[in-house]
């Protein structure tokens, strides 16, 4: 029933393998290594590839990986036990060879493998015949929560106010006498005297004259235009008035965005170095517990287990959530670190907290590092050589800054001597076309000697997919290098609008589809990105649907060091963050620096 079982080292050395057919091992195991192990997603020990389910177990002491694969439609209850038993048997049998690191190529493990598999299958049959026993109250989560709620910890604020219950006394005449102490009566009298004194002071301040009556009737609004009707046309901001307005170009912006986009620099609130933090920690520990307290938390040649890592992982998870990482993503990251470190032997002077922090930092840098090359300038020049325009489409929810960041990217492309056409495909929001028209006029004003930007628009209420198609065709005929498609903002749960977006992308086949999201949101960013990606796949009529290729993260200048949204959005799709918006001017566009973001996140 098992199609594959493989044991290999993390360095790529195959130690032992069983496979039912010769075409299973390479695609399935390579997909597991590429999409799970290398991307630090090993928190869940299961991975689906085509029709197979792969379950794996990591041995961090000897750097080994145990993988079992079976058909996805099967429900095998003994796989976890089988993996653990094979893991223990293989370690015990070849412990000396594994410790020396000199792996031999002829591990005779087939007999042990068959024996363990037979025992696990029999165990599964016996478990299936046994009647299910009801879980006791002590094993339930409710009992644990009840016990935990009774424990009071130092520094915790009580969530509920303590209520003191005093029994009423019944006097012989049948009336209920409410218990009042002398202190309560004295306090009530003091409050009453204070209230009366305040009231007397307010009455003394009042003037003896009665206030004048105020006319509260509504009056017509008077515009401050000098009383001349000829000033009224100055309120008209339509197309004719807009064409007559002169735009003062900020020439200081010209020349600042040539070449590749500069990396983002994130400054953390805590500017102290790690050495200063360590010195403070050691000095405080000496004051609190003497000179030997600095060795607290050190592990002397001991393998890490779940109990030793759990307190540190819980604090690390809370820290990530406080830095705006989605709760589900924070749990998966901590589980991945626990899986990666479980069984690893630390040195004498290595602390658990320092090891976990270093491992989590490496994982976060790996997640944020793009898995494929993203060089838009090079792709634009390559498309130009082929005689076609390079097409980028922008999508996202309402109000995240799609049009503003589209204008920033347009300015960057113009600075690198590329001609750009903006397709106004937001035919729904009032003022969307006028906003793009203003951006085009301002961008042209920055480069008066040449017309670099054109706007293709057909007004409101038209089919967005058709406007994009006409814009791309016009750009190809006019030898324009890049086409930027601005789409209408839509909520991720709006099915008709998501179908329209999928139609636009399927019909026009852009080279790059960018999702524009805010850096201010945490869990909401994950929901938006997942549903946009899923909608593009579900509502597309193509056999190979075009989903999101990259992310534009806006409003990054408003979050200080709470940069967790970058982790959440990249982790959930695996797509890179191509641009980061850091302000309102055309030059406030950066490239994501993974090390800087992780440094700010871990502070």
C-alpha cells in the first residue's frame, strides 16, 4: 500500500530507498525538498504532490530525512507510527556509521523495513477492532483551561473585577437591612458635600444678566468669491479647466530613480546592539541571582526536546504576532523551527533561546528571499527586442494605493528611458480616470522634452477587459515599451468582480500580475491574498491559469518596525515582494531588503 519510502541525508546522499515504480521518487521527493524543506515550511509533516501524500520526519541530530509516500485517496492510520519505528530502528542499527559521518552505500535494511511494516499494519487492524473509549474529563481541553484559569501569575491584570458578596440581614419586622459600614457611610457623605460645594461655585460664577437669545435658524451659505459671478468658473475642475492649469514640476525628482530600485532600509525602535543587550542581560542577572546566574538557560550537550523549546517558542510566537505577523503564520513558523531543532544537540555554552532565535531568523530570511529572478527592466528590454510591449496588471482591494504606486512604477520606468502607456481599466470608481490623467500630466511635466507617458481611457461603465486589450494593441502599433493596467479595487469576497478580474487577466495574458496590499494589516492580508489567488485560478477559463506573480506592499512608512505583513503575504503564496511603497512622492519606491526586514522583526 506504500508507494515509496526513502532515507536520505540533508546533504543529498541517498542511504536507502524503496519504491513501487521507478518514476515516483524523483518528482515527488524533489518537490518536497524544493517546496517544503528549503522554504522552511516543515511545521506540518505532510505534503501533497499530484496524487501522492508524502509524510516525512526529520532527524536533526544526524541530519537525516525519512519520507513515506502513498496514494492521496488512502487513509492509513499507521503511517506516523511506522515513520517513528523505522526512524528508531535505523538509528539504533547504524548509529556508529551515522556518528562518524562516513555513510556506506549498502545499508541492508530491507528485512527490518518489512518487519516493521507488518507489525504496524497488524497494530492498525487491532486498533480498528477496538471500541472507541470516551475521553475522560482530565484529558479534555476544558479541564486544562479550568486549571489554568485558577492559576494567578505575577504581573497579570485581572480581567474581571472582583465582586464581594455580602449577605443581607433580616430584621424581625420583615424588612431587609442592607449592610453598610461606617467607612462607606462616611465616604458617601464626603462625596455629597463635594458635589454641593462644586454646584455652589458654579452658581456664583454665573452672571446676573440673562444671556442673549441666539438665532439658530438656518441661513444660506455665502461663498467667499468677492460677490462676482465671474469667479464661479474657478470651482470647475473638469477636463477643460484641467487642461488650462499649469503644473509646476519638481525637477529635483528627475534622475533619482535611474537603474535598479534601491533597497529598503528599516530602522528598529530598539537601536541598541546585540552586545549591549547581552551586557545588560548579564548585569541584571548578576544583580538578581549572583555570579552563577549567568549560566541559567544553558544546555550542556543535551538534545533539544519539545518541553525545553516550548516556553521560548511561545514567547517568540507572541512577539511575531505583536509585530503584525498573522497568527496562523506565526504558529506555522514556530512549528517549523521546533521540527528543525527537535533532537539537535547543542554545545555547552549555547542557550535554547539564542539557538531558536538564530534558527527563526534564518527561516525568515529564506522565506523573504525570492525563489526566482525578478528583473523588470531586463524583461522590458527583452520584450522590446521581440517587438511587443511588456504588460503589468495591478489588482487589490479598495483604497490600498494601486493608482498611486502604479504612477511611482511609471516614473521609475520613464527614468530608465522606457515609454509607458497607462490603461485606465477602473471604470467603476468616480474620479479614477481623472486621477490617472493628473498623474500623466505631472509625469510629462517632469520630462518636458519628450512625451513619455500616455493614457488610454474610454470613460466609465465600459468593459475593463476590452479596454485593456485595445490599449495593448494600440501600444504595440505605437511602439510603446510598457503597458500598466490599472484595475478597479474589489473585495476578495465579491464573486462578480473577481470573475471580471480573472477574465481581464485570461484575455490579455499580462507578463506580470501584481497584487497591491497594505503593510498595515495582518490576518486580513492573508485572507485577501489567498482569495485573490484562488479566484484567479478558479474563474479562469484557461487550462493553465495565470495567478499572482508578485506583491506590492504599500504604506510601509506608517508601520515603524511592525513589518510582519511582509512575512504573512510572502509565506502564504511563496511569491516575492517586488516593490515597497514608502511615501507619497514618485521616488518613494523601494525594493525589499530581506535582512533589514527580519532584523526589524526580531528586535
